[in-house]
């Protein structure tokens, strides 16, 4: 197995840090999640020569990147929603000609393109890029690990022992969260993830077993995205799936293109003209569904046992596009 050296700008995105923190992803998971598995990856210092460079959406200076490396931008954020992302503000979606691969959480379709002719090291250089929706990598990783998690006894809490509902958002960026919590509180107690800080503070939010054990104590886990966008589907709902809980999801309006909507409770409050009567009707129907699942063990277990991925999901053969980039760079003779 060929070994490739990787340098990581770990301050350019919260998940890239190498310390055990809630928003960081362990290195072995980072490589398994984002990189082809036909290679072995070794982290080197940011100042050393490398084969691959990983960075995220807060990198503002493309001069820190090298032409001799395969440059991969990985972004877990919703760039269309917020204004504080340095790389996106400066270069837009595909304006950094030093980037070979973009992995974006705010796009929902694979894209590729050719950069304009540039001059580098006194040589004319015309380069291309490929952009991969993050959801494809999330689904691929989920399918790879789901059986491993579902056989863990600590994640198989009986229906009768489960508490009602857990709210998982640590920020208050989405006003819909309070509306949904208010409705759910009429049915049962909605606990807040912050009450478990001592247990999960130094555990990754990316499928960390301690976090999943918290999720698994509940029948329902609120997986409300901090903002809405077609491609923006985060780790929250996959955590709930792995924990053996039913996700209450509010987020991408096209989530059903990727995930089986019979495997979770989907609520989307945005409606034409922001009509409050329409919103209340959505909330009432949502609460009725939750009430049924909360009291009917068979219906609840039936939902838990549903396949999680839409059986017509199209991954756009993203692996072929990604692997081609790697093989051209590292396997060509």
C-alpha cells in the first residue's frame, strides 16, 4: 500500500483540530471519511514537504498552498447562509485555482470545471477541479460503519427504558428550534444536550461512542440544522441513526433525495408567505405523529428498522471522480 504524506491546516476549520474536542474529528476517521482507502496516510508538519494538503473554509491565503501537493478543501459549513467564512468570502465557491478538490456541505450536486490559464513557476498551467457534495461522503461512511454500531449493546436500549426526547443543538442560530421544543414539551420532557457536557466535552460529535450512548437513551433526538440549504445535511441525523433513536429532522428541503423519509420524522416549517396558520398546521400534524410513535412501540420499532438511505439515492459515481484525481497524481507512470 502506497504511503502518502499529509499536512493539515488544523486551524482553518473546527473539525480539523487534532485534540480530543467535541467539534474535532479523530485523524483515523478523518482519513477514512474523506480520502480513498487504497493508500496509507501519514501526517507531517505543516512546514514539511507533503503529497496532500487538507484545509478548510477559514484559509484566507492561497499562497500557503503548494503546486506540488494535491490540495483538498473540506468544508462542513453552510457557506450560502453565513458571512464569516474567510475562504468563501475571498474566493467564492470555485475561485481558488490552487484547489484540486472541493468537498462542500452546501452543494448537493457534483461539479467540475477548468480554472483560467494561470502562470506558476514561470510556466503556463491550466488546471481543473472537482467538487463533491459532503452528503455523498456522509452516506458512504455511514453505510461502512452502521453494522458495527448497531451490534453494540450500549446502543440497544429497550423502548420501555428510553426517555422522551433530546435537543442536540449547542447554538441557537435557528429560531425554529424553540418552536419545535415548545410543541414537544406538551408531550413529554425535552432534555438539552448541554446537561451531558461532563460526559461529552472531550468526545467527538462525529459518531463518538460516548455521545451516541447519550442519544440512545432517548426515543427521539432533535436533529435541527442551524440553517437550511439543499445540500446542507450534517452529522446530527446520522448520529441519531447510529444510536438507535428516531431523528426529528428539520433541514434540507430535499433530504428525501438522499435519506428514506420513513426512517425519521421530518418537519419543515418554512412555507410560502410565512403564513402562521400553515406553520401551526405543520406543527399540529408533527405532534400527532410524535404522539403516535411515543405510545406505540410497534410503530416506533418499525421506524427504527427502516433502511436509512433512499433506495433510489444517486451518489453520482463520486468515488470514480475522486479516485481519478488521486490516480492521476500518485499512480501515473
